[in-house]
């Protein structure tokens, strides 16, 4: 391994042509980590750092220039650093830094310009605050060595701003800095008539005080200290605070008021902070209260013992309808919009840096949101929250989602280490509870609305939460999976200061593009899918092509914190449909036959399909039979589409059936379309032109007549979309079939009406064809009623009435035929398995096995205890 410490360096001694320069050095760094890791491991210099040193004879003058794309030292980080220092009489000192990071504070820029003399420094300092707050802190003045042990600093009148506030430093101020502390004299900041004055001492002595007086001073100035905390304060501060022992164990006494305190745009009221330091008994007596109008919503009273070796807090916190919404960010990481009011009394014990609570609060109107699931819930009644040293416990309470009103019960156990390192244990029993309510804009891997019954557990530390969901789907559930791929998003990270890493680079720079932070939430779904749920595979978002179905199966879905999704299980389709599109112009609806399946084995986009679907239309037999006397008669045609294999690239097969014609004609059509290529050609002709392709008709005439039908088909599709949006009681669809080139004997306008009742257990479908032209009095009407006798749809009853239009190609004697049927469908491998299922013994056997497993688990738990 070879690491270049220096990419370029040069050294020059005095020569005849450069008589005023005694020494010069130019250096450009490569990878310096071999050196810094040995002697200063916290330091990292970005490759490309340049250093120039020039020592001149005149005035013992030395110039140092440093330019670096980036420097990292501990938790301090800066980029695009430029320094220019001259050591000598009246020496300039210039430093510029972009994007400076000091711990948790981010600054947009830093600029320091000064003139250094042997005993003084004139300076001009500017610090750009984080863009979320905005502003520039501007300080200029003089620092003078008063004596060997004291440095004096005087700030000149300067204007600067933070947020929307403009601040000015008044003249006649002075700071004197020594080894014992800092003396502050008449330091005054004015902001639009509001003032803050500081006088006194910063030292270890309890007898030297620092007095800070404020009058209508905006607390917005402190918001830059809350950067990245999620909190913003607003209000006017007035009063006085006295501090001592600031360099050892700070003590304070105060008489402060914040008028109209806002936290994150939520008005809390007027805050009063009164405290008194009792030097003889060495404690601070504290009295804090928050008044919202005439209601005192918060009281904090008691003593603080700063010199105590053990616990130094003895406070009492009293709440009366205190609003908790502004403090949402203090609560768990996976919730948002925590709201409600709190009433009760809690003791505050421990140490100032590690406090703990003991007591109970009643929280009526408690509610919260779960952003990841896009759901919002209200806790009914007035649940009790119990606090102990390292635990917050909420006993069982009823939860109701705020959108659909569905129900569940919740119990929460939140453990912490003095409000850090949170451990979550939340258990929810759902009874058709709304668990998911997302759309594609929130999650383009999967989305939908899910109503579930079962158990939900949320466990683990907030940095690595696991949501374990073991549920059964309920009515109203729709789950979408876009098969054509999610929208790609390129996250912006922290951009490297230098060029991208070369191949096989053994150690990556810390300034590489940062990875997107993990969400910290892992989801594990065990889903018992029932026919109440609908799964929609979006094949093409642009054209609306999709497969949707209701069925039964067991699915296991995992989503890790990095966003990787995996799906396992098998879904057996009871009913469904496939909206087939051709270029967005032709839209045909195929009804999926019961018994199909979708199998998942990891990647959702590598699912295996085994589906058969049927498209029903009415057209003439021209192009399907040879006898011209039969070709002009219109009849029902069923086009079957079979999908098998990988979901993104399945094998497609077609089949054509004529259910209402004589067996001889059916055999002729089957023989005519025995060639797969010819069958596929006829299938697309039916889909695109609503007619069979006739070889002897001529392509131009066939297409001309078919395009007429297609034009009306597109128009009818738009009408159907309009009707589906505004007619909710029944589904209405219209269709048009023309005559002429397609071989149809006459034009016909069709109206289809369908209705599902009793949670989709009963479906009624009707089609009425109205001939246009010579036979306007002749109607062709079909009605079909299907009833699911079992929940899974395996046992069904069907009744129908079909019109035959006196067509002589059909073996019938009247205008209509009627029928009633009873169906049972199941999958089996052996006759014995079929008999068990017919006699409903399979369900009994499964129940017995489930009971045995439950008994074994209970015995294991007893043994463990």
C-alpha cells in the first residue's frame, strides 16, 4: 500500500534574484492519514490542502497562507478554509470558513479580519447562523494587553441580526479577562427599544455576582441554540437574573417573565420564573408557573441543592389542563402530533442532569399520529399515565382512529435511562382497526388502506424499533403494489470536498457522500389475507393497467430500516379482474377465474403468477367460421387470457370459447384457431377491434371498420369512467358495436349494470343490447345472479337468464334460456383430501392442530416460569 503524504512540495533558499525572501515553502497535501492517525488521530485534512510560508528580511516579516477544502477535528468540521497571517508589525490576520460545524451547532460561515500589533488586536468578526434561523452575529472592536495578567476587550457599536430581530451593541462597554475570571462592565444590547444589560463578574466566587437585566427582550435570540432540536421559542422576556459561581457550581436568583410564550407556534400563556438563593442553607427555592388566561396550567415549586453529593432536586410539578402538543419531539421517535391536555401531580427527584418523575397524570383527549403509516388515533376517555424512576406506563386504554372510527385497545410501557436510550413496548389488540392509509406519494413501494384484526407489538430502542404485526385483513382493505417499479429518488447527502474515490481505494474519506440515515423502524407483517381484502398489482401507472383480486392466503412482509422490502407467501384468488390496455387507447376488463394464485418468495417484483382471466364480448362470427350464413350472426364470445411465470415477464396464452353456440360450431372454431400464432392474432383483433380477423375481408376494410368500433370504444371508456365516479349505487358500463366491415349484421348499443350486495357475497350482472336500425324492437337481455354461500367463495350458487335472439346457429327453441347451478371448487392432490374438504373435516382438523399448538406453547411458558 502506498499513501502519498505530499502531492507537491518545494523549498527555496535565498538567491540572487529573490534578495528579500530568506525562506519559502510550498506544500500541497495528499492523504495525510498515515501521519495524523499516529500523532493526532482526531485530525483529518482533506487532500488538496495547500500551505505557503514566506519569511522576508524586511521587518522580520513572515507570511503564512493555508487553503483547505476541508478540515475535521473531533466534532468540529469546516470546509473551504482560507487563512492569511502575517507575523510582524501591524500584521493582518484573515480567516474565512464555509459551513462550520461545532458539535450540534451548524453555522453557514465564519469570517475573522484583524490587525495584530505587539500589545493589541483590532478585530472584525462575522458568524453566519444556520439557515433555519438565519442571521449574522457581527462583533468588532479592540483587544488590548492592559498588564501582564489582564486583557481588556472593548466592542464598538455594531448592528447584527438573528432571525427577524435587529440588535445593536451600545458603546462604553468593557470586558477584562484574567486568570480569576471575567469582569463585565456596562455591556448593553438594544433591539427595537428592547434592552439587555449585563454587569458583574464571571468567576468561581459565590460572593461575586453577574447581574443580567432584560426589558421586553425577544426570546427568539436563543433559537439558534435550539438548532436541530425541533423547537422554536417566541415571546418577550423581562426581569432580572443574578448568577454566581459560574465557573464552578452555578447558583442563581431570578424574577423573570416571558409574556405570550409560544413553543412551535403553540401559545402556552405567560411564564413566570421566580427563584431565591439561600446562601446560609445552600439551596435555591424555585417557583415557576404558567398562566393561560385565568387558568394556571403548570406549577413547578420546590428546592434545588447544587452542592449536594446525592440527589439535589426536590420539586413538585402540578398540571391542570396543560397542553402537551408543543412537546411532541420529546416523546417517542415513531409518533407525531401528540396532543391532549394533562392534569395531575408528579414529584421531580434525582439530580439536575439526571432527573426522574414519580406520580400520575390524567390525559383526556390524548391523540397521536404515526407518520410512517399515515394514520392518526385518539385514546378514548381519560387514560392514566404513571411515572416512576425509569418508566412511563399507560394501562390498557381504548384507541379509535380519527378518520374511520375503527377500534382497538392499547397498552404502553416506555422505559428510559433518565430520558435517554428509550425502550418501547407497545401492545395493540385490533378489532378492524385502520392500520395503514397511504398513497403512492408517501410510499411508492407499496401503499393502500388496511383494516385489520389481531395483535400489533412495537418493541425495541427508538434507534432500532421493530413493529411486529400479526393480523387478519378485514372489509375495506386495499393493498397496492406498483409492478412497473417505484419512482427513483436521489437523496442529497453531504458532498465530498474532493474528487470521487479511485477504484480499490483502501480507506474512504470521511467527506464522502453520506448515506441516508436509517429510519430506525423495522416492520414485520404476518398477514392472514381474507376475501375481504383486495390486492392490486399496478402493471402500468401511466395507462392504468392493473390486476386486482380478492382471495385468501398467508403473507409475510418485512421492511428493514434501509427501506428494503421482502414479501413471502401465496395468495389464492377467489375473484378479481385484469384491466388490460393497449397503448392507453383500448381498455378491456378481464374477470379473473377463481383458483388462480400469486406467489411471493422475497422480492415483490419477482412474484410468480398463475392466473386465468376472461373477457366477455358480443360480436359476429365473421372470420371464425367458413359458412357465410353463420358469419353475420352475433353471439357471446369469451376470450381467456392465461398468465403464468414471473410477474414482470409472464408467459401469455389465449383461448377463445363460444358458450352459446352449437357444439359443432364450437369445434370448428377451435380447429380454426388451433395454431397459437393465429389464436394470438384473433385475440388482439377482438381486443382492439371487437371482431374476429377475417382473412378474406381484406386488411384495409377490416381495420377501417374496426377503427370505427375502437373510436366508439374509447368514447365509451370515458363515459364509463365518468359514471363510475358519480354513480355509486351500481356499476354502469356502455358499449357500442358497429356493422359493416367487421361482418356484423347490424349496429348495437349495449348497457351493462352490475351490483354487489351483502359485503360482495351477492353479485347481480345484467346486459341489455339495443339494436339500432331495422330491428329496433328486438332487445337482447342477459341477467346473472351469483351468491357466495361460503366466505371463501368455494361454494357458490348461480341463476341466469340468457337471450338467444332466435339465432339458428344455437340449439334452442325459444328466445331465452334459464338455469340454476350449484358449484364447489377446491384444490386437492388425493381423493381422500377431496372427501375431507367436501365433508368440512379439513377445517376441524386445522382447528384441532391449532389448539394443540396453543396448549404446547402454554406448557412451555409455564416451564420457563
